[in-house]
C-alpha cells in the first residue's frame, strides 16, 4: 500500500488517499478493519469484497440513489450491531460511495467511513471532498451532507474489468480536470499518453488518477464546503450535463453528460466573449481525441424540459443558476446565463 495524498478538509479532518498495488492487497486492507464494519457494494463491485466480512449488496445504477437504499444500509448496520465507532466501507462506483458516506454521516450522528472506488469516475470524482447524498424530487444529489471519508483506497486493477463505456465515463471527468488545472501538466499527459490511457496501462492509469486528483485537491482544500465559489469551478460541464442526463432518463452516463456539458460551456463562453476562442479550439481537440461528442444535440421541443431540469440545479445562488465557463487554462468563471444563450449553446440549429 502506497500513500498518494493527505488531504486537509473542514474542521481539521484529513482524508488519507492510498494506492493499492494488487487486489490481494486491497482485500487484506479491508479485512484489517475487523468485524465492526459494514461493507456496501453493488452487484458489479461485490466481487471485490473479501469473504467473511459483514456486507450489503445493492442493485446498481443511478435509479437506486434514493431514500430506500439509505434505509437498507442503516438497517444492515443495525442488524450487524455496529457501534458509533463502526466503519462503513463503500466498495463501488459513485452511487455506492455517495450513499454509503451519507448513511455513515447520519448513523448514530456520524460513524467512520472508508471509500474504495472501483470505477475511474468514482476514483477521480466521488472520493474526495466529502460530498454525500441521494437524488430527490427529480434532481441529482439534492439531499446530502458534507462528510469527508477518513480514508480512500484506490486500486487501479479494478478498472481493468470495467466495460469500455464505464471507463470512458471516468475519462470525461479527467478531461474536465485537465481544463481546470492551473497548468497544462494533465492536459499534456492526456495528449501524450493517449494510447496508453485507452489501453488501460496500469502505469498510465495510476499517473492519470494522481494528476487528476491533484487538480481536484487544489480546489477543495481552498473551499471545503463550497462556500467561496472556488470549489464550484469543479462543476464545469455539470449544469448542462446533469440537465441532459435528466431529460434522457439517465440513459447516458455521467461522464458523457459532463463531457458534453463542457463542450456546451466552451461554446457559450465563446459566444458571450468570456472564453478565448483559441483555447476553446484546443479544448475541443482534446475532447475529440478521446471520442467525446460535444456538439449540440437537444432538439427545440426538448428545450422546455431541459430548462426545467436546469432550474432544479442545486448550485443556485440568489435564485440564479450559475454556470461554470472558462476564460482560459485554469481560469474558471462562474456566472448566470440568459435563456437565449443557453438555448443557442444546446439546441441543434438553435
């Protein structure tokens, strides 16, 4: 087990980020927590649960991210007699990590929490920063808490079994981080190591995750509870992307939605004079390199539902939804957009 980061967050809490070098190493790490634990996985990630540990296996998918699943997690914890010093260990993708951490945050007013991401998306997005929650009322992550995990254990070997679409889903978030980085290190790595990244070379994946997490850490440590607007920059592409996911019944992946939303943010930024056109062209080239379609795809009849979904965005401030646009490399700008600017950015021939 190698240490990658030690991340200071709110109230002096520190999240340790460790790298597991093998699946056996991962299993041994989980077993070391003893019997006062509850491991939560879904049917896709249950393969990584060591035998003999207390566990709950849930169905997979975004549609499970609701109160009923939280109730099942809490009921399982009670049935195993977990005390307040018990450890909730989430093993899976972002849905499992978000729900398990939420359950841990409210169980006996706060139990210990360890996150084991088994997808690229969850490794670079859902592990750090302490955001937990469930979907509610048709909106994503509208109910939740800030509750940083005490530890994150990343095992790149788990990514080898991911379906291609799921792996690409995570790449959408990595590409987003490349634009938000204060320098072009991750951007250049993704250009230079394109073949190794797509071939899932363990060395390339490990370095990609390290660089991507480094970008996220630079934002969340300056704004642990998203109060200053700094951390909000990590929502680049999310307002557009979440709305697309919602109107398509979550039939597209989160990473695909985010990548599409990033493209929309660049188009909107160029249109209103915020984004440097030359940088926007470079950004689109990187998205194209990884096969992300960033073109307009909403038809006119879909726009009312799309606009309604945007209105449910939880990142409102003063009643307005603020979009993340990019002036240039590592230069996010948060601002509201008028409906006509949103429409032109998302509607085909809009």
